[in-house]
C-alpha cells in the first residue's frame, strides 16, 4: 500500500479520507463530519462529499440517533427479489399472496 500511496498522492489522499470517514461512522463522531466534508470537498472524494452534503441532516441523524434500518433490510431485499422475479408476469394479487401467504 505504501508503494501505491507514494506513487500517487491522489490515492494517498483518498485512502486517508476513507479511513477518517470509516472511523467517523464507526465511532459516531458528529463533530468530525464538518471538517471531513471541508477536507473532502476538493480532490478524489469530492463527488462523494457533495452527495453527503446534499443530505447532511440524514447523515447527522444516522450518527446521533440509535435507530437503524438494518433489521428490515433483509425483508426489503426479499420483497424486491420476489417482485423482480415476477416482473411482467403477475399483478398485485399474486405478489401479495407470495409475500403474505393469503
């Protein structure tokens, strides 16, 4: 990794920003969000930073609030899989019966 970082300063910058972002998310550090966004505004992660800046309230809520959509993500994924497998073949009645079982 050091060889890649020394060969490309842009890669080193992106890797450093990615590590800081991961640490910020894992440790729920809300105060680190603004400095990270400022540092990431230019350079290799600028597009990602712009996306976060567009929905900064949601990111701050994710860092501060204890709620998560994790428990329902599996159910949502299963629903989308069933829906995709039935695309163009059936209506809402069959989809409802496959999901609910009624």
